[in-house]
């Protein structure tokens, strides 16, 4: 069963595509043309790859399995780093892309400055925007991927220029490795900065601890000497204090002398060269020289005051002052040397004092205090030493960093374009065009398409009773002639089949469930009153009505054909008979009769009477239905004729067709192939079915389009040709 349905669906699809072939072609051809045009005109592009092996410290063949696993997990992060803005900008600067006309469309020469770009006549803001624009361009040209289950990174560039393609791949790989090194260096220097800060702090702590120890020894030397019974400790302490006082005085003398020289206060130098003791021979000689120079300077100053300033006096005065300043500087050097000697003596005395104290037999309290102070100083010294060593190591590390990655394959300049793949593009365009065309064809068929055959009809309406009626040019106006001239042709035979289906449909109805007017006969196997309608105009209902009527007359039946399409009557034009102006008046109870015209059917024993519609097609349906004349007329026609064919208006056009159908024994619903939309056909059929359900399902007459062919047509022609 499923196979049959699949076959039907396939046939339906083929039918839809064939009917909509021009739509498909109209859609597909532009798409295909665009694809071909793009394939032929697209700029060739080149592709090349640089390969980088990521080997973090501790990984590799000798590394731990967990380290290798962590390395694999890091690959996604490394890909993001490799495509970072920092590396991209580094590549732009490395390759000079900021001055490359292929990237700077305005052709301006830009120089790299910091993280932005600037140049002559270019503002910093514009330069930064230009850089960001170039960065986005470059990012679109490079892809970074990892090889599955490995630590291999592929830097693949794709550009229209072979040399640029290789340069981009290699530059990205190189700058990625350089960024790794720089990151490690930055990290090492940051650690060094932290350690150096700790070194400074440790040095301060060491100085404090040593100062505390020294202060305790000096401050408590006399008590310790007494408690230990060692007079040398007290003597050394006195010498230390005396030396300390001497150092302090010498330092003060230097500072005072330095201030005098800075301010050029030569008169104040007199006190600095005053000899207080004859022991310092050098100072005595310097004092003699100073006082001699000072006397000469005073004479010059007196002359300038009495005689006025002159070049000679000013030059001599300047020369004397330089000599005095040189003498004072010699004194500064002497004081500095003296301070150094005294500081050295002070340090020596301090060391001797510490030795004497620590070698003495000290009381427990003093020994405890000294041990604590000495321990603090030792700890501070050890911490300071360790931090200094660590700082030295970090300084060496910062200068010797290596990357965690290395280039294993450099990108080479491609010799041939990687694309575009013209054949593939054209194939895709063809496929896309056809798919788009067929999709729109299916959509159009769903929205506007009609039924394409009996299978389609059954699928939509579920009807068991139908007949296929072929249609050809001129059939509408030549229906009578067609039947008479070819009584056993395809058209006439299809009408006989339709009449048979009408009778079967009536017989299928359950007699017990029927209801209707009194004139309904006991059996419906041979219905007399047949209503013919359609969903919309021009679906062949009038042609079918005339054909059924002529065929009935040819069978020897007294037949009446009546036009109940009140708005657009057409039987008069199809049969060549006069319009019936009396019919509307009769139905509205304005007259007692109407004109019945006879349509001659040659070589028959029957009779065909025709009641045509109003000449103007005036709407009088409401009055006619309200009067009840339609029902009574149908009853009268039933008594007078063997067969009555009623041509009604389309179901979706007017409301009276459903009412008229209730008075009839059978209903024929005409459907034209590929004409009315499916939803319209379904809506009309359902409405009609609800009106005549008690009398059986409508019988469907499916008319094919002009020149159409169908299985019945071929079957009949095959049979006729063998007879």
C-alpha cells in the first residue's frame, strides 16, 4: 500500500513540476546565470599554512600524561590567543600593512606609533580607526585551527595575493611565538619587581635589627662591664662614644663648609681655617694661605669701592675667589677623609666591644636579651640574603626565556590558486536554482494550483464516483455537434461513463436515510433530476450539462435542459437558442408560464427541450427561492420529462445553488484540471456535500484542459483503433 502511495506522490510531483516548468525555468535560469557569472569573474584566491607545535614546559614524550592532557585542553585557549587583537596588530606592523594600498583604500601612508597609527595630515583618532579597519580585514584572512588529538596549530591564510598569503601565515606564527616569550618575560619581570620590593623591606629590617643590637651593647656596656668584671668593656665603650662624637663633628663641619661654598660666602670661611691646635700642620698651612688670599681679596674690594669697578679689578677678584674656593674644596676632601677614618675606627671599636661582651661571663638576663637581639639580626640577614639570591635568579630567567611553541613547517608561497572552484560553484548554482524553482513551484501549486488528475482528485475530495471528460478546442460552443457527429467518440463515451457514475452514486445512498420532497421516487438508481455545478466559473459545467442532455435525448428520453444560473446564464449562447425573458417573471410569480424551446437532435427517438435563462442575467435568485416556484417547477418537470438537467451557478459564486441541489435527485460537481485552487474546490465540495448529503455524494466530472491527455483518452483510443 505504501508503495502505491509513494508512486502516486512521485507522479504528482512530476505533474506539478511539468505544469510549472516555466516558473521553475524562470527561477532557475537567473540563479544559474548568477552562479556562472560569479564562477567566471570571481577573483582567484591562494591558500597556505604554517604549522606550529605547542610544547608547554614539562609536556612531550618525557612529560607526564596529565600534563599532555592539560596541553590538549589548552589548545582552544591558544587558538584564541593566536587570533587576539594584540597579535593581529603586531602582524600589521611587522608586514607594513598600514602602508599597503591593498588594505588602506585611501592610499595614505601611515606609520605605527604605539597601538595606533598616525601620519602626516592624519589625526590620531582617524589613525586608530584605520588600524581597526585593517585589523578586521586581516582577521578575515587568517584562520587558526588545531589538529585533532594533537598540539599542532595550523595558521592558514587565504588572500588573492600569493606572497601576502605566505607572509601572513608565517608572520602570525612568528608573532604568536614572540608573544609567548614576551608573556613569560613580563611575568618574570613582574616577579622580579615583587622580589626587589621584598629585598628593600628585608634590608630595612636587617638594618633595624643590627641597629637595635648595637644600641643595646653601647647603652648597657657599663653595666655589662660591671656585672662581668671586665674593665676593658667600659674602656671600649668610652672610646666608641668619643669616636662617634668625632665623626658627628666632622660631618657637621663638612656640611657647614659645603653650604658656605654653595652660597659663595668667602668671609665666612675664616672660621673654618682658624687653627685651634698646632698639631694639625696641614690645616695651619692652609690657614696661612687662606688669610693671605682673603687679605688680597679685601684690598681689591676696597679699591673697587673707592675707584669703581674695572675689568682688571673684576678679573683679579674672580681669580682670587676661585683660589679660595679651591682651598675650601681641599678642606672638604680632608674632612671627608677624616670622617672615613673615624668611621672605620668606630666600626673597629664596635667589633672589639662585641667580642669582649660575647666572650665575657654574662648574667642570665643580659645573655638572654643579647641572644634574642642577635637571633633577630641573624634571621633578618638570612632573609635578606635569600631574597637577593632569588632576585638574581629571576633576572637571569627574564633574560633567558624560550617559547612553549616552535614552527615545524613554514608557509610557502602557493604556486596555484586554491579557488574559486568553478565547477563546484556552477553545480551548486544549478542545484540551488532547481531547488528554489521547484520549491516555488510546489508553493504556487499549493496556493494557486488546481487538481492534476483523478489521483489528485481522490486525494483531495475522497470521492468514489467520478468521470474524466476530455476537452478540446471549440467544445463549449459545439457540444451538441460534437456528440451528434461522433456519438462514440471520447467525449460522448466519457459522458456515458459520467451518467453511469451518477446512477451508481444514487444507488449507493441508503434508502432509509433519505429525506426530501414528495416527488422523490422510491429508488434512486435512475435519478431524473440532475443538478450540474462547479466551484468557480469556466470549469465546464454548462458543457457537461448540454452533453448529458443531448446524450439523454439520443437515448430516446424526453429530456429538459434548464438554465438556473440566474446571474450569468449561458445555455442560449452555447445552443444558439433565444434567451428566455419569461423565466425570471415566472419564478417570481409575475406570469403563469415561460417559453420552452426545442433543440433538434437528429437521428434520435428522444426529444430535447431547453429553458434558457434571462437575456440580461439579472439577479432574481432571492425572489425566486422565496416564491417556491423553483420547487414546484422541478416537480412539474419530473412528471413531464424522463430526464431533467439543471445548469446552476458555481457554488462559491452564489448561495442559491446549494438550495437548488436539495430539490434534485443527483448532483454533478465539475472540476477543471489545473484551474481552480485546491482550497476553493475543497471548500465548494464540502459546502455542496453538506447540502445534498441525504441524497448521496456528488458525482464529480473532471474536465481536462484544452489539448490535455489522460489515461481514459489513451485507453479509449487504443480500444477504438482495434475495433
